[in-house]
C-alpha cells in the first residue's frame, strides 16, 4: 500500500524524481485524451513478440502504464492481475510476477491512475471506487475474462470494491496484508507502519520511497484520507459481497495488518481462508516471492494446504 511508500520515506532520504508520463483514463475527474493507438491487448501482445518473455512496459490509450510478464493475454487462459497499494507502482510486484510467469501464467501489473507512472491519469487522487472501476476498464480492454486478482495493503480495498461492483471479472482473490483496518485511527495506522519499516528489505524501502516521491506527498496524503474513509464506510461491506474464493495472506511479522484482522477478512467473504508466511512482514509478496507464489499456485489448483 501507500503505507509502504511512507515506510520508505520513514527509513530513507531519497532525492529527485523522474518526470511522470502522460497517461489518461476515462472516469469521473479523469479526462480522456484522444490519440491514435492500437488496442491495449494488441500492444501488450506485440511488445513480447520475438520471444521476449521478460518484463514489458507500455502506455495505453486508456491511461494505464502496465507491465506484462509471461505469454500474451488469451481469452481461454485465466490471467493474473497484481494490484499495488496507495502511492506505489507495480514495481514491488516484479519478483512475484516473474515467479508466476515462469510457470506459464499471464501476469499484468498496472500502475493505477494517479500513482507513479500513471500519476497524470487523474487530476486529483481517485477514491477507492473510481480505482476499482478504472481497473475494471483495463480488465475489459485486455479481454482477460474472469481473472485471479492479487493485491497488497490498500490495494485490497480496491479489489474488494472491484469484486463487489464487477464480480464477473474476478475468479479468485488473494489479499496480501489487507489494509486499512476499520476502526483504527490514522495515527495508529502510521505507528504500525513505522514499526513495520525495520522488518522490510532495504531494497523495498528505496523502491517505495522513490515511487512515493513520483506520486507526490500531497497526492499520497489525499489518497490516504480517502482510503481511511473507505475503510470506515465500505471495506467490510464490500468484503461481505465477495463470492469468489479468497485467500488472505499475512507476513507473520506484519505490524500493519494484524492476525485478528486478517482472520476477520477471511471470515467476511463467502469462501475465504487465511495463511501466514513466516519471516515476512507487510510486503510478503516482495520479501518472500517463492513462498507467496507457492501459496497462490496451490490456491488456484484448489489445494487446501
């Protein structure tokens, strides 16, 4: 989540930020830009032509900066979409994306509107429902069909809204360190993230701090405020409407998403279960990608242990 971005700034001092690209998404408060370009699906498929199965980055005409790993999207093969948290980019999902793609999965990793390389897609910080709808638009544009959606931290609020508002787009959910926890004040949330910082890999702190600066401190603060409001008003309601099988994963050392809360999340959805990853903290997908990938692959295969 953006909490990880704040963790990066808590633990590091990073100077400079690159100039954001100019994506555009059609949604309220998000202005469309008319430009000639092929469909996003064709663009992402074309970027991997010639046997390049490594990471692909592309701007689409609907405003997302997206990375793709593995084979091109195909209607007959469920894809995996990795959704980052507040203020970040999809870069901290790269270790997990590569691990999943190595076993043949199509993995799409967008920067959500208003964040990192997609910062210019929104004039102001979108709320959780707008992000969910924008993600649904990208999903449809890629013709992914019902997909496995994996999210971290505040990204879990976005995909809970996605599953509640667009259930036909979601086959399964994996929620990693779901946040923000309802009925916990912003100051307590901040204290939890400070406690989590020493438990995260140094590389993640550098990456997150850079993404946070690219997104912008004021934008991140506005997004955090909107996410707190969603946590108090809508998060649990959306979770209670999720019908897709759901795996809730927590790094055993996570101080942001408590064990009590992650078990509650698993109980709120119609078909949920919770798992811990020893030795990991809030960003378990980054620090323990092999363990995370193994859990995901067993989950998608229908295994229970």
